[in-house]
C-alpha cells in the first residue's frame, strides 16, 4: 500500500508543459486593431489642396513614389523637401525598380502651372515615362 500512495502523490504534482494562449491572443488582437487604426494616418504626407476631378483611382500594389508641389512652390520627394536640381538624382536613388516604377505627382490647386510642368519635364527627361497626377474625387454635394 505504501507503494501506491507514493505513486499517486508523484503523479499529482507532476508539472505540465502547457501554454495558456488566451492572453497572447488578446494582446495580438489589440495590437491588430491599433495598427489598423494608425496605419492610414501614417501615409499622410505634405498637406496640399488637390484639385477635384471625376477620374477614378488607380489600384496601388506598392508604396508609390510621390512628388508633391506645394502652393508656395516647394518640392517634396515623398516627405522630404528637395530642390529641383537635386530631384532627379534623389528620385533615381529611391526608385528601386528603375525607370519602370510609377511616379505620382501631387500639386496644390493653387500651385503655379509652370512649376508643375518644370517638375514633370525634369522627371520625364530623366527617363521616367510612367507619371501619374493625383487629384481628389469631386464631392457629391457639388
């Protein structure tokens, strides 16, 4: 009888190798929600008032190369201010896909037309032929 008692006690206190995943899943769901909310806010670049058009949006598979021209004539590559003379070398340094990558141009509604054309001319002369202009869709209230 003494042998069976010691065997029962040994089995009762044996540690189990189980992981409780419920707290882990809870933390992951909270992080997922936080990232879903904050991700769209991080893609905002330089604030400009885009003109409104009836054009449809294009599907975006990857982060586009964006050049922004502000109302004051300042030029931004992604979110970094650049001079027009250094625009093409910096664009070439960023463009991993080479000249085939799409370059989006955002210009403020009140930006000088000549400034926009100078930027487009420099980019086109450098060999980038896949240019796109970004606008806002027309509001339904108008």
